[in-house]
């Protein structure tokens, strides 16, 4: 949004312009034909050949604004133009009169000040007419209407000061959040750096420099630990060919033979060790390394390798790890609180791809460690949740997808709404409904209480429930009242209307609702 101060420039093209030109065509015309900066914030006006249509182009807050007006009768009356001039400069008042069809050349400027009396009273209608023309022009431009200040309503000045103070406080809070996030990243990086194995490398003073630079004495002794500095270095990984020789002992009497046990292998009679298999799985799953590219990397290290061999090894590793995967999912299913989500995933097929789903189930154990298990399926039906969580009890944190109803019925888990999904819908509606910021502030208050509980180490304690009832329940009540008030003000198909409907509808049959704090 922008306003029209007295110093704004209005550049009017004296020649006709093709009205079929869009924003790109008009913005290219300004610097090439006129030598003006199209990003300067000035207003550039273009009139059609018949003179009944006009376009006004300007740059405002990261984007172009284009105003188009067509007269049903008559034509726009342009001001007088010097011979050979391509443009003529106007002020904001002249532009307003031009848009209203007023002949600018026939308008005489009123004096800036008139002594009080009958003369001043007689001039008021003319001044009011000009002022009305300007206001009508501003009303015709939505971007300008919000920034207009009515001198007959002083409350608008207070609102503007309020907005400025709010913007300043919002910038300060954003700077504080950015600083806190930066400090948190630094602390996390410091913790990770401490976990890296360190090797101390001593650098001794050369023999030819082991003397005092001031007096030349060679009687020197260590001064503390020395000057330290840290350097991160990459130690090149390598493959090796291990030759295992099993000792064979024969009986001196020739009665029998004893052979040493063979080494442990990840795959029976396989040529690749457990570390090699772990490297293949990690590169493929954690680093998203295609197997053909991994084969090239292995070959550069001196080991003959093909993509088909790595594919076989990858599937063999999956078969070996299958019991561990089943056990991990059983541990997750036995937890009181389980999070679940299904993500679409494209799967290669013959000359095409098919849509599959990667189901994620996770929980947190008593030690605060996250257990994450995955299950893949070609469909999104409730078969996978029933196989993993069927017959278990506790809480299930999911979105509003009905595929989880099979394990969240009255005989199953208690379905819990997800605040992150609700907040994301409110955030997406912020562009078309600025009042959604108030709902985001309510949710931010909830997150702050949870952050305080986490900092005070109250997670998974009886005190956490009391803290939520004391601080979170009033915020949820206020948020619910706000949603009930805003629901009739927005169409059901609008972004905020859909977000409010998602907030207020039950998450499952007989399950808890996020607005009740359950």
C-alpha cells in the first residue's frame, strides 16, 4: 500500500498507447521511450488513441499496481503539451481531475489562503469540489484508499499512530525471535561439535627458533598449555579387501580335523561385510544417493561394483533388518502416545511411476529418545494403521484423515487433534484475512507455555497437566470464542472459512477436540 504525498510525480504520455499492453509491456515502455525509472514509485499514465481509456502504472511494496479506467461517454481531456514533448508532468490533484474527466487547462488554482469573510465562504464549495475529486480518485485505487487520511476524522490519526507503534513493536519482537533462534542454533552447533572425536596435534617450536627474541637466551620453559586452534578435517574413507584365514588343526593320529569358526557376515556366504551393507543403506536412505551413483563412487575407491549388485545388497540388508523393524514398530505401538502421518511417494513402475505412501509412526520413550518406524504401502487405506496399531490403546496424534478411524474407534486409541495442522491453515489464510493474526497469537501463547514446561523439565510429569489447565485452558476458551465470532463473517469456501471449519469440526468419533485442550 502507498499514499500520494505532495512530492509524488505523475508522468503522462502525450502520445497514444496501445491499451492491449499489459504490465510487462508498459513497464518496458517507461525506460526505453521516456528514460524514466519504472521502480521509482512515480505514477506513469497512458491514454488510448481514442482518449476514452487510461492506464496508470506504479511500483509499490515489491510489486506493480495497474489502474485501468474507461469512459462510457466523452474522453479524457489532456493538459496542454509543448511541441515535441513525449511526456507531461502532473501533480496528484491534476491526475485526480483528469481521471474524473475535468479539463485541467480550464481549472484555475485557488489561493493558498483567503481572509475570513464572505469571500472565504464563497470559495469553500470550489475547494470542496476539488477535494471530492481527489478523494474519488483515491477511492478508485484500492491500494490508495486504505492510506487516505480524512482531516475531519482525527481518530484516523490515532489509528495510524497505533499501527506504526504496532509495526515497530512487531519488528522488535521479530528481531528478538531471530536473535533467540540464532543463539539456539549456535548452542546446538556447539553441542554437536563436542560429540565429534578430537585428536590433539602438537606443534613444537623449530630448533633454530628455540631462543629468546629479546636477549637470545636458550633457557626456555613451556608457558601454559600453548596456543590452541580448531580445524575440521575430513579423513578420507576407504575400502579394504579382507582375507579371512580360518585355522585348521589336524589330529596327529589322523583321527579328525578342527577348523576355526568363520567370521560373522551380514548375508550368508556373501562377499561384503556388515560395514559395507550399512554404508549402502545409509547412502541410499539417509543421503538419498542413487545406487548407480553410489556404484561409481565405490569403483573410484578401487572395488569393482555395479548397480545390480548394490540393488541385491540393498534388498538383502532389508531382509536381514526385517525382524528389527518389526520389533521397533511393536515398541512404538506399545507406547501411550503415538504420532502418525502418511506421505505420498512416487514409485518406479514399468515405463511410468505409481503413487505409494510412506507411513511414519513415532513416539518418545522415558529417556526422551525418539523412536521412528516406517511402513510402506501402495494404498492409503486403513490397512496399514490396523496392522501397526490395531488392538493397542493410548493416544494417537494425527490429522483429520479418516484412514485412522479404524484404530481410533471407541474400542481403540483416543484420537488427538494436531495443533500444527490447524495453525498451518490459519497461517495460509493470513494473506487474504489479516485478522487471522489474532488466532496465531493465541496459538503462540500455547506454544510458549509448552516451551516453558520443557525448559523447566516438566514434560511427562503430573505438574504439566496442572500447568496446562491453569494457563492453556483460558487461552483455548478465548480462541474458541474468536472462532465462533469470525465464522459467520467469512464464506465457507474462503481460506479463513475453511481453516475455521477445520478447527471447529471433531477430529474423530468420540475423540477429543483440540479446542477442549484434550
